[in-house]
């Protein structure tokens, strides 16, 4: 039914009469068939591009990101950055469907924090293998493409193709779960896509809960489903273990960029996607909290599988990277978790564990020496202050004695 506001009487006049009407009143010609088909085909892509552009603007407009990662790209105060970010985020949420915001936002985060930096590191490993090997913890053994024969290159290209496919596949599964919840079951969305910004303490609390739950779920799936022993009694576990071994452990002898997402799609879903997404679904993260959560997970996958000996922080990323290397070198005999806490509690750590990382960080930072140095400075300051007071007291006493002598001399005169 045509709405009254959209009704134009000039559209029902003969063309010979409507041609004499002014342009403001005349009925516009209907679109051609080709134009209609073009709009039908391109509208999903144009709308998706609009969401991607707004999402990227919102991510890069995060106050903490502009302060920590790109301080040279902004000269505004934090309050003004927060205002710009809120306007961008509100425009994104109000002008697009929440499901599209979640799916495209997840793809944007995966591209910015995983695919793009991992691809750059991998390009350096392939183009400059000698230089890259000098920075690797395992040397030449950590290079992803040591054999340049055609068969090896095709095999390596297949690994990269499956890695990128799994990233897209994981986001599509995430969107499918949201669609089933909202469209089919009539339940609230797993993530809260609203214009209301979450509080900082709420973000920190959700991030901690999500990361801990992800570590526990990853350890359980990796330990009991993908490495169920030499001869698992359960047929499903036996098939999953064989699938994981024939895909990941057969192709990845040492971690390299883009290797954490390489596996059979079903194994990748069980090992990576569900442990990451189920905590966000259970606690119903805000979309912004989930973006930060996904960015942390993506950066962890990027740095802990790059193979470099020096990482931004040895305490967290360095320990995870070394445990991943041991896991690959031993064929999956231990180190099943991500952060190492579950392996330390369950006794499945091989090599260094989380406590060793803490001790190494303490020794590297020389915490005890810094504490003693600060204590020495404090004692010296106290002594100097006490000496200054004593000196001032002596000076006061001597000045009073001089005054008394002067008065006695004047009285005698």
C-alpha cells in the first residue's frame, strides 16, 4: 500500500501533460531494469562497506587506542576524543542492523590486529629469510618456507589459504549463532549492540572473566578432545585427535605467522572459535567490550606465533610463545592452554610454566635491586633531612650565644 506522504498525483497524468509540469512537481521516471538489478546486487556490498568504514573509524577512535598506539595522529584531548568516538559509534549503531555491526566489526578487528600484522611478518620471513632467522628464537627451523620447490610452495599456499578461510569461517559461525538466537529462537542477542557506552570497570571485569574462561575452555578441548592419548576409547575423540594431528601437527613444525588459525575447520571451531565466543555469549558482553576482547585475542595470536625471540613483554607474550613452540616441537605432548595457568595447575606443562615466566620477569627487571636502591635512597634522604635539622639547631644555638655576648658587652660598657 502506498503511503499518503509518498503519493504524487502527477505520476498518474499522461506523459504529454506531465512534461509541462515543473521539476519540483513532476513525477520522476522509474528506474530501468538494469539499474534495479544493479542496485539489488550491489546494495549488500555497499551497505557492508559502510558498516566496515564506520566500524574502523570507531575502533581507531577509541580513546585508549589513540592515546597508546597512535599518539602522533591526534592532538585532541581525551574528552574530545571520547565525544568523537561516541558520535561515530552512535551513528554506526543507529544506521545499521546489530547483526551486521557485530559481524563486520569482528572481521575488521581480525583484519587490523591479526591478518594485517601477521601477513607483514610472514612477508618479511619469505622475502628476507636470512635476516628474519637471526631474530627467531629457533633460528632457521622457525622459517615457514625453507624449501622453495614448487611442491613446497603450493603446500605452503594451501596452509595460508586455509588459515585465512578459517578466520572468515569463524566470524560467519559467530553471525550464524546470533541469527539463530534472534531470528529463529526469539531470544536476546548474544552481544549488546547499543549506543550506551560501558563503564571502564565493567569493561575490565568482563575482559578478565572472558580471558580466564577462554583459557580454561581451550585447555579442556585441546587436552581431552584433540590430544586424548595414544589410543582414545571414544571414537569421536579418536577421530578429532587424528584430524588435528594430520592437519596442524603434520604441517606446523614450529609456529609462524598465520599458523594459529591453520587447522581443519571443525577443529578450528572447537579449539579457537567456541572457547573465545562462548564466554562473551554467556556474560552478554557489550559490543565495544567484545571488540576489545577480540583485539586482545588477535594480538596474542599474532605475537605468540611469530617466532621472534624478543616480544613486547616477556612475562605474558614471551611465555606463551615459548610454550607454543614446545607444544609444536613435541607433537602436542603438553602445553595445551593459552596463558599457561591451567597447564601449571594440571601438571601438563612442558619446559617453563607460568611461575617460571614470573621469576624470569623478576630477574630481568631486577626488582630486588630496584627495591634496595630505592630503600637506600630513602635512608639517605632521611639522614640528610636529619642532618639538616641538626645543623640548623647548632646554627641557632651559636647565634643565640653571640647575641647574649653582645648584650653582656654592651651592659659592661
